[in-house]
DNA sequence: AAGCGCATGTAATTTGTTACATGATTAT
DNA sequence: ATAATCATGTAACAAATTACATGCGCTT
């Protein structure tokens, strides 16, 4: 599974506490891997116990106190192994496509509004990504790290673009049928 | 929670037994919603118990015997309600994008080969979809059902196209620096 | 009758989600 | 001091994955 590896990647980029990780998984990191704070705390516990990470001993480690983690060599090795291993793409599972297919048998009531709402959400997300691209990835990208991170962001941008295009088609298809099917 | 609704949709399109459903979720239906036979049998049990579907009483219903299910009015109503309700897009979670991000911190060993493998898989999938499109959706699409189902297939086609384009970019980015090792 | 594949399930484990609990810090 | 908020967790549950179990029917 990928959650522990997502956490290892995030911690390698920057050692963090549980809440800081949660924030990062809600923002930039969440563009390709999302996680809730409950998942994160549980997984941090497992990773610490297995020796992949450790809490920085600086502050007083009590409940309600901040606790920063860093990756240990074992954790980095594990991540490197996972990142280079073969893994098949996961099976498709998209609720919106399913709902359109369901609408084909039970009717399209409410569907156009829902499609429009999703379209607006994806347009907003695309704007957000493009803002990040302008800010963080100016034309002269030099380091390998930058190139790879930019590539991941491009994935997000092009995925949002896909959805916007598809939703636009979908709205034409669904809306265009109340009158005559003018194509 | 979409699995029960996926099953209701599939059964409305055509009443089936558990194994037939499994087959359909491995083929065309699986293009937008995948499920294993264990999930399907468990869910069929729940749906039958809740009165959303029923087993056709035709054949002898014993273990190892085929058992066909059909959707009852309650199930169809439930599906219609679900299909028209509002649901936010689910949070992004893509292992391959994560692996590229991980490669940015632990190195790109093995990555190009993996990207090429995925590229080949997506190219094959795209060909498959395009074959289905040619076969099942000739230019003169008439019924609303056909238009909606074609729309769902277009979603699959354009998603595969997205992956192929992104993976091609990714290979240019990663291969363009190969051999240099550390940075 | 032995073996094989088909069809239907059970069980165990892991992952993800939702709701709640508790200590510490800061503002009023 | 009280309340609000931050930070870290626990508990309960739902969903998905993996592995295993059982009965039937057909072939050899």
C-alpha cells in the first residue's frame, strides 16, 4: 500500500509533526495523495515502531505536545525499493461515470446540475494548480527534483483539463436532448 | 458508497447471477467501476436482505447452483435517488504520481522502465476502448441510453489518452537525464 | 471414481472513514 | 478561570483485498 510511502516521501522532503503532515496532505501533497489525520497518526505510530522513522527528541514529548518526525535510513531504503518496484495501475473506480451510466437506466433527473457543479469545482482546481505552476515552476527549471515535481503537477493539471473537457461534452449531451436531438 | 449502486445499475441493464456480474465487472462495466467476486456476493446478500433485489425463483437454489437476481422497485428508487444526489469528487490518490514524487527524493532507479510498462498498458487499454466504440457506437446514435453510455466510454477513452500523453512527457523528462546518477 | 472447472460463498486482514476524547496553549 | 483552539490521539465502523472452503456437474 501507498500511505506509508506517501508519509515517508513527505517527511523526507521536510520533517514534520502529525498536524503539519495533515496540513500538507490537505494542500500540495494532497494533489496526488490525500490522507486524513487519523490515518496519518496511526501510520506514524507504525512507522516509528518499525524503525522507519523516529521522533526528534528535541521537545517534551507529551500528549498535546508537538512531535516532529524524521526518516531513518531504513525508511529511506524501504521507500526507494517501493518507488522502483513494479505496480500495476489500479482498477478504475469513478462514481461520476457510474452515475451517468446509472442515469441511462433510471433517468437523468438532477444530473445536469450535478455536472455543472463538478465542472465549476474542476475549473477552480485547475486555476489553483496553474497558479502554483506559475509561482513554483518558472521556465528555467534546473534541478532533477524540480523537473520531477513539475511533472507531477502537470499530471494534476492535465487531469483537471480532462475532466473539464469531458464534463463540457457531457453537458452538451444531456442538455441537448430536452428539445430536438440537434447534436 | 457506490458498490451497491453499481450492482443495481448492472442488474437493471441485465439480470445476472453472481458470477455473470463478476465477469461484467471485469469487462465493460469494470471500465468505470471494478469489483471482485467477494465484494459482489457480499453485496448481493445485503441487497437481497434489504429488499432492493430478489433472486429469480426459477432454478433450484442450492450451493453451487446458479442464482439470478433482478432489481425490485425499491432498488430502482434507491438507485434513482443516489444517481441524482450531490456528491463531491473524491480526493485524488494516485500511486504512480506519488512514486514519481518519491523518485524526486530517493532517485529514479527503475522508474523509466516502469513508466514504459504503464505506457504500454494504457495504449492497449485505449485500443480496446476504441474497438468497443467502433463496434457499439456507430455515428448515428439514437437513444438517450446510447448517448449516455457512449459518454461514459468517451470518459474512459479520454482518460487513457491523458495517461498516454502524460507518460510520454514523463519519459522525456526522466530519460533526458539518464546516466548521470546523483544530483 | 477422480480430477477439473464452475459457481457460490466465508474468513481474516488491511485500509479508509466518521465520530469522539484528551492534554496543552492562547485569548478574553 | 473559562472558553476557544491547537495538537495528538482512540474507538467504532465500513469498505476493499487476499486467501481459503464447499458443492455441483462434466469429462476421462
